[in-house]
């Protein structure tokens, strides 16, 4: 018997000649891996390089696998910005007074924005209109479940 491929079949829109549903999803691929790869792509090539096709090529999967894990591009952008916000949140804030801690936090934010200019540019111009939504990992369907802000 031939070894199994790393492609796993899941329910979707078309059927193979054997009657099985034919969609591709990379075995072991998860949302975190997709978001991390998207973040690396943005960091290295800028926000305009973040397309579903380029990201899929980076991961060696079909573009439909990206949609499966993160939804549309806007949701992917929010997830990338959210991931960077999570990293920023781990920055150490120093100071003994409130003013010193506020100053330390502001410097951390500023330095992070400069160090990650491509993500900053993506966040400011990429359709992330609700920073709390991005920072809390609000993803596909979270607003439908009451997870986002009311508008």
C-alpha cells in the first residue's frame, strides 16, 4: 500500500471521480501557523505582499486552506495585527510612579511600532478598524457571537 499524502480531505464544494469530496487542507496546519507565516511575510516584504496566494505558496498549501483557517483577508490582517499586539503586550513596563509607567509603556509602543513598521503600516491602512477586536484575537464570526463592538 502506498504511503498517505500529507493532504487531508475535508467536506467542501466538489466531488472526485470516486465520489469523495475534494478540498485540500494541509495536515497539521493550524490557525496559529497561518497567522505566524502571514506575520513573517508582512515583516519581510510589507503589507502589500500579504495575499492569500503568496501565503499559501509560503506554506505549501492551496489558497483555500488559508481561507479555511482564517477566513478572508481582512480577518487575516486583524489576526496578524493581533499577534503583534500580543507580542507587544509582553513588553516590560518599568517605573515606580504612574507617570513613569505610562512613559515606559508609551516608549515600548513607539519602539515596537518603529521596529515593526510593516505591521504598523498594515494596521493603519489595512482595514483594522477596531484595534480591540484585533488585539483580543477577534476572528471569524466573533462579531456575530457578540464578541465585537456594536456599530
